[in-house]
C-alpha cells in the first residue's frame, strides 16, 4: 500500500496551485478568526511516515515542515492544535480488519513521527473519524472553523471534514498539508470536498485568511 512521491517540498507550491485551479467550484466560508479555529492534524504517525512501514506515504514526509509551521502559527495566534493517531485494541477491529487485512496496534506504529512537532493534545481514535469514540468535541469548545492536515486525504482526512460539516463546524482542507497514496486520489478527494463540504486552500492562503 506504500504511496507514490507525487509532490516534494520543492514542487508542492506549484502542484497545489494546479490542483486548486482545476477545482470546478471553490466556495469560501466567512472570514475565520484564529480564536474560533482549530488545526486538526490527522494520523501523522510512524505507520504512515516511517519508510520501513508498508503503509509509508512519501508525500507526508515532504509536507511535515508545512504542518509544523502552520501548527506554530495557529498556536501563537490563539487557535487550537489537536492531533490524532489511529490505533485499535484487540477485539475492536470491526470491519477495518476485513477491509485492510490489518490494523494498527498500540506501540511504535501508533506513535507520532519524530519529525512532527506536537502543539496540543493527541487523541487516540479507533476508526476513520476523529469524532467517533473520542473527546474531540470537548477540545473544540468555542471552535467554529476546523483546518485539516495529515493523512490520508481521501480516507481519515476526508471523513474528518465530512463529520465536522454535519456537526456544523466549517471545514477547511489544506491541499498542501494533506497527502495520500497517489495524486489521483488526493485530487479526487479535494474535488469532492470542495463541491459540497469544505473550503479547499493552501497553507499560505489559510494563513492570510486567518491573518497569521
């Protein structure tokens, strides 16, 4: 399941501009305020960022600096930063194990990768959604806007955006701070979310919108 290197630190800005230029619709939420906003960093853990893992996503390593910089800026501006890791206990595999033939257990694969700075709480989640069987909404008290970074764009990140939307949060998808196994899946997810769920933008655009 290891992913393709479809963007690097050097090419990410140009790639993101192309992705956004091809979106059929780019809706905008009202101008967000940092104190009413949170950055949700999804599953930037060893399972996806360690080259020794069969689930390694190369682009995730290329965007770590962008995620860290955005997290620092959000924290400095009075916003919240929240991290998740995906991990399942024995007996709680559900259909995840049927679909993937494997699950992530507590241990080294469930740990945040050393390159990722941690600026807030780390929540353990057993399924794609960060809202499911976690206390995420306790941490989101006072938050109206959720900026989403991490992996995988089309799985946990997209689920986070959709679940945020149906709970009346405004989702913002960071195109150059999310990644998955291929460019095709990444762009397809951004396109779908842009149509009906989220404002899709770059980290630079998001920082301008937030005045960070």
